[in-house]
């Protein structure tokens, strides 16, 4: 298993262990992959805000999405 696969597995396990849905894991994994490929600009406040909103929307709150 390569490093990216280990990170994806860890993300999915952590999300599941925290009671969150697979949608959140998928969003986090996709973002990680874009960062790893150099396709995400972590210094861009607008891009970071957009990703934060997507992550927030994918987070389950009190058992509801």
C-alpha cells in the first residue's frame, strides 16, 4: 500500500470512527488528492473558504446532514 492509499484509509477510518458519513470522507480524500497533485492552492483564501464550506456541508450534525 502506498503513502496516498494509507492516508486515504486513515481519513476514511477517522471519519467513520467519528460517526460521520462517507460523503465527508470522499470530500476530504478528493481534497487531499488535489493538494498532493499540486492542483489546490492552500494560499488562496477564496479556494480555502469554498473547500471549508463543502466540508461543513458534508459534515453530519447530531445525526442529520
